[in-house]
C-alpha cells in the first residue's frame, strides 16, 4: 500500500505541476510535461529523478517489512493455537 500511495502521490504532483505550467506559461499539457522532464536546468531533473528513485526504494522496503511482520505474527498465532 505504501508503494501504491507513492505512485499516486508522484503522479498527482506531476499533474499539478503541469497544470500550473499550463496556466502560467500557456503551454499545452504535453508541452508542460515535456518541459518538466527536459528543462534547461539539468541538475533539477537529476534531483527529482534521484528523489523519486529513493522514494520508490524506500516505499518498497517499507512494504516488504510490513509483509514480513504480518507473516511472522500470523505464524506466531498459529503456533499458539
């Protein structure tokens, strides 16, 4: 669930940025998306991509830990019965 919420958050923030670009600079939606990915400030793109990759890795690790914890607690409940 953490990974799903991460994808929803990244997608909604990207769409929000594109909508702001559309209203401020009078771009079409696709032009705004292209400008987000291929801006002239290359370091900003790398920071955004690194942050997204780091967030994805963290959310997958959190999901795995939650799954293991639930699995261990289910195994302990079965042994007690």
